[in-house]
């Protein structure tokens, strides 16, 4: 038979889960930031600091998810 080339699929469920987790973490960071700003304006300092810490932690975790998903190798052509 002649040479046959296939493209290996990049739709790995693990990488999709990492990207989705990054998206959810980014949304939760935005919500936590809104809570932090709202409670800071209401002079609830402790709740503002805790919400700000959650926002920073969620943002950092989402960036980690996005960078680890970005290091995913591009589809390669495999000839059999």
C-alpha cells in the first residue's frame, strides 16, 4: 500500500478540562474582585481583604491553567 498520513487529534479531554477549569477560575476571580470592591466601599475591610485574596488566587490559578494548556503540542503528522 502507499504511504498514508494521519493527523493526531489534539482534542485530548485532559487539555479541554484544563482550559475549562481556567475559564471557571477566571470568572470566579472577576466575581471575587467585584465582592472585594463592593465590600471595601461599604467599609467591610476584612471581607474585602479576603475577597481580594480569593480573586488573586483564582486569577493566578487560571493563568497557570492557560499557560499549561498553551504548552500543548500542535497536531503532528504521522506517516505509517
